[in-house]
C-alpha cells in the first residue's frame, strides 16, 4: 500500500496536475506551494455562490443556505467598511460557534482585513491583553463575552457589534440585527488583497505569560485547504491502484450515498474547526453543523438528523461517541469518517473507529496554528497499517529534524530530533513579537517543538514534546503561562506546572507548589484565585504542596520530569 501511496503522490504532483507544486519566494525565502492555488480566501468564498440553494450552516435547530449567508456576508462587509475597516486592519470575534461567526469570518477576510479569533474561554484580563495587542477596529461578540468585556478596565477604542444580545458596551455599540439591516448591496466591496496579507490572527498560549498572535496569511490558508484535498485524493488514488493490483478488496459502498455533511464540535477560534473543517466544507459546497456546546448524546442526535458524513474533533470526542449508550440506538450509517486531531489518537481508538463504521474509516491529522492547519494526515488503510503514526507530510512542506543546538540530523528511521517544517503554510510570524518570531522561524523553517522520527516511507511519528507544554483535550497549555499566573499569589514561593496522563483528555494540568514561610493556601483558594486570571482549562486539576524546595538542575531550572515521576510514578 505504501508503494501505491508514493506512486499516487508522484502522479498528483506531476506538471499539469491540479496539485502540482512549485516554489515561490516569500519574504526572501523559497516556499513550496501549489502552482494553481487561488490568490486569496475571497476568491474561494466567491466561488461558493453557485451553491446558493444548498444548506450551508446548521446551528442546533437553525438552518441557513449558502445564498442566505452570502447575503449577510455582503451586508456585513459593507457595514464594516462604513465603520472604517480597510485592508490590513483587524476585526475581532469573541463568541460561541454561532452562525454569526461564519458570516463575520467571510465578511472580514473578503475585505482584506484580518480576523482576530479570540478564545471564548478567556477571562477579562486575557481578553484585555489580546484586544490591546491586536487593536481591532471592530469587535463582534456574544452576550457572555460582552459581559466579560464590561470587566475590562483598559479596552482599546473600537466599535462593538453585539451578537444575540441587547447589551450595550460603551457608547459605540450596535446589535447584529442593526448592523445587517440594510438592503443587499449585491456585491462585496471592491478591495485589493495580496496573498501574503494576514487573513487571521489566532492566539496561541504564550511561553512567557502572554499568548502570541499567530499571523496566518491568505496564501497559507488557501494552501492548507488544497493540502487537505490533495492528501485525501492521494489516499483515494493509492487505494484504486491497490485494488487494480489485486492487493486490496474494493470497499463496500454505503447503502445510501449521502452528500458531504460536516460536523465541527470544536471551537472556531482554532485552526482545527476554522481552517480544517469550515474551510474544507465551504469549498466543497457542503453543509456544516455546529452545537451550542459539546455533548456526545446531542451530537449523535444531530449526526442522525443531518446525515453527517464527516465528524472531526479531538480524540476524546470520537471515543465518547463510540462509548455513548445512544451509539447503537441512533442511525449513524451516513458517517464516512471520524477523525481526531489536536492530541494523539491512541492506536486502540483507530481500530475501534474502523470496527464501528460500516463503510467509513478513521482519520487523523497533526498540525499547528503556526502552519495554518495540518502538517500531516493519515487515513484509511494507511492509518490502519501505521496507527501510531500521524502520517506523511502534506505536499507543500519540506521537513527535517534538528538537534538541540539547531544542527540538521541525517534522515534515518532510527534518528529522533526536533521536527522543523518549511512551506507556504508556515505563518508570517507572531504579531508584535519579533523576538518570538525569530526564535521559532529561521530561514523559513518553523521549529514545531515536537520530538519526532521519520521512517523509511516518510511517515512521521511524534515521540515527545520539546516545549514545556500540556496538550489538554486539543488545547495547548504552556506551563510557564500557568506558572506566571500562580506566582501572582503572595503565598507562592515556587511553582512548577506539568502534564499528567488523563484517560479522557489525554493530559491534564498539574502543579507542585512551595509556599512562603508562614503563609497558608488551600487548593480551592488557589483555583478561585486563578479563575480571575486564566481560562478554566488552564487551571491545574491536581495540585501538590511540598515543604522542601522543588529540585533544580545546575542552571536553576526545575527538574519537572523528576518531580512528575516522584509524584505519579511516570
């Protein structure tokens, strides 16, 4: 099967193929891209007008066609221009996965402005930091986020559009209904968009106490979509070759050929839901279904009702679907794939998904905000053959391994090193963070911070993480950010934060603390203190107090692995 895959990749990369690759010079660096890639996201959005009569967005019991969303996008785009939004400026979004998120996204990127995706779990101090860092002209937010905004003491001057809320924040505020109440202008505003303009600013957890705004370009976002299509096309062609060679049985066709229908259960302020699900569904003219919040039972109900063909969430969600008592009671025959990303998919889950889907397959992807989406993908027969691999790299990436000093390592299946990637999907940099950009991206090569090995077939295996980070249910939690929040408490003398295994979430955040002499502090008191400073998912679920100093190495760094082994035996 591997040979057929490599042959299929070569065939699809041949000159004249829609997936043929080339190199372009961007910011003085040669970056791999698709020769036929459209110039920007607006072009992709305008192409979907042909699906006007088809269902596009389903949110719980609400339903909108492509035509209805296109009209709202045009109205909002003209409204934003009338309030000073120009190419190169920013519009911030802070809300649940409401249909208004999708409308706001396409309206913003179609103007050449950058959409700032704000984490819906952020506390007021975290919102304050991101707003002052990105300085948006307009903030579009729902009632929960507006309530938090009222607690922000030093918000920048900006126009506010309230979604599903009558709340007025400041003197320059309007409701969503008022913003799109005008007549349909018929066309989008006429603007010029460069492929390397920012399309989105997505914040990643910070290693120094503050999140970093990753600048995802139009070029990178477009190429990520084509990478997703190219990877699935390559796998499909490889399986055709294997069937023709008599090495694989033809798959059993589904009893009913349902049209493509996606479910996005993860937040749109992440690349997983936005760049990998929303984008892919939109370009395909497919339907995409959102939920108010994750609930496996409700998800199964919607899968049955909406005839969902593609479910993509963090691995925890896939496992909870399969284990839910309603799995056997609901008609899930439309499902052609359950994919997991954001954290490692355990090998047992790969085979459980294959066994549960009558005509579908498991899929995984490995990626980062800093690559506009996926770095690798593994699916179908290839995934079953190598369930502990995240797959081969996408067509537009060069990959290499380096050691801790930054030296290139030889390509050898037995060699492990820090994975670095280079290509058009790598971000421009971090907003207002030149030093962080220079540290992470050198000559176009992005240091992923993950320890990996690459086998003889080019498949990547993630072994460990070099960064001091916990991957909790698909959310990156940088330990230093949590430690910085803990050190704000006057009772703390030392704090070390690290990850511990969790069956449901993959990892949970844990902390070991040393108190100042004469000070007292309980676990509940600390958690209450942290709730006002960092998002709930970053707060340690397990806290240990020690009377002795935390062990350190010669340079003064905490020996976290030693402490972790001492406390949990791993």
